């Protein structure tokens, strides 16, 4: 599925290998392959994974290979992981030659926070990765990146540390591949996990500026950002956030109020909470998202989402905005298919990507410079 047309071009001089490759794609056969072949296919996967969240959805895959998406998606969860991708394109790795792929320890540092809860009564080492600038400054800005459901922190940090090489980039790993927002398999105390990471960073990275961190989260990771905005009681800790392809769930906001949980185990948002964050917010969502509907509604097992524009409006109200919600037709066009709804005095902006799916697809590339500018300056240019 990945990089298939380039593989065909490269393999055209070897007809036997070409036939085997097509057999893998079409018939799902299994073959042990070389490390070089796996590396090539992995590069193709990363080229398509424009938002760097560690998996592919149909809108990220070119039209030709997209026809085979459902066959490659072995567990039928609507996403293709790197492992599924490699199995479909180059087959299984020879177990005798298999090596554990590790992040370069010179660039990325792995740390753990020990936590105990009902699912891990004996304790569990929760990991997070850090990429620090090569040249240190008196203070280093900090960017947290949160993967989506089924994603990996180790994948997230690679792309974002390149985009923000002058930042301390922190990529935590969700328990069982997810963040405890609604009906996920994890019931981990994720807000406490974030607080413990902050404490750990103060010790391990004394030059990190932790008086105002920035955050980017995808899908389930965006839901985690909303939890932190509601639950963190330090108004200056979180400076700028970019929740992408997700919106608040009805548990988090209903009856005109924000809510948090009294117990992470039961999943009920049963404690009314007035957020005190002063964060600037930039939310990004595609109108054709079939995983988290742009207009709101039920997603997955039990989660019911608010609409993307309602989510932005409620946060603007929380931050002091007194007017009416910006009507859909009154958004400002930044560029083709990119519409902005900005509550300027409240520092809340929503970006609508017309035609964008859950991964935003090619149109999402237009959003990348906006996100970069927002994280660095808190502002978005009028045109891109």
C-alpha cells in the first residue's frame, strides 16, 4: 500500500521481485524481506503520514493505493498502523534477523513515571520521550505532543522535534495506546500523569520554560488537551494549545458548564468545574471527518461530541467573550478551503478545513504553517 508506485519503478529491473511484491499487495501473502526493503516501505508510510500521528487514514493515501485500504487495515479500526502497512507491502520480517527499533538515544531521551491504579495495582512505568535542542539557551520553550488513539509517542516526537528543533519537545505515551477520555480501554489517571511529567521535567531539564508550555494533540490526544484545560488549576502553566480533528465530548461540557470526573475509573464527568486557564486556543477540524463528526454527534462506542464550532465558542465564553457565536457563513477565508472563526479578545480561533477528513489529507498541509506560527507567536497570518 505504501510507496507502491515507487516500489514498482525501483523493482522493474527485477521481474521476480515485482511479481512477489504484487502478490503481497493483492493476495496478502507473507514473505521475509531485507532491512532495506522494510526501510523503504517505512519511508513511504512516513511521507503519507502528513500530520505525524503514527497511522494512516484513507484521505492520507493516494487514490490508487487507497482502493486497497480496507484489506491493509487488518483489525478494521479505520486506521493503518506502520506494522499493518509493512505486513501488506513487504511481508513479515525474518524473526531471526528482527531487531528492536529504538529511538536514537543521543537525540531522544526516554523517561518513566511510575503510577498505580486499578488496572495496574502492582504499579506501571509510564513512558515519555524528550527531544532537547543541541544548543541550549537560558530558557527553552516547551512543546507537548499527544498522539491519537492507537498511536505511539516514539512516532510523534520524530516529526515534531524536526519542526521545533529549538524547543524541548515532550511526547508522552498513552496507556494501551490511548488517553482516558470516554470509553477507551485505558482508565489511567492521565491528568496526574501530566502533572508528574511537569515535576520530572523541572528536575531533569532545569532550563525548560515550564511557566507556559504549548500543546498539540490529535483526535484522542486532542480530547486529552481538553481534559487538561478543564482540570489543571495553574492558570499560567499551559500557554497555547492546538487540539486537532476532535472536539469536546458532551461529558466535558453540558448544561452550560464544564465538568471533570470524581473518579477516572467510572468515566463519569460528575463534578462541575470552572476552568481557569489563560491558554490561547487554536482548534482545527475537517468537515468530512467520519471518525469525530465536524457537526458533532456519536462517535465509536459511547462518546458523543459537540460540534467543532460550538467547542470553540464555549471556550471563548469561558475566557470572557460576551457576544454571540460566529455563524458558519461568517467565517473568514484564509486560503482556499481554509476558514477561520476567530474570537480575538478571547484568544480562541477555530480553523475549518473544508473537505478535510480525520487526517485532513493534502489540505492539511496548508494548516501546518499556521500551527507553526501559532505555537511560536500566538498569531495566525491573514493569508498563507
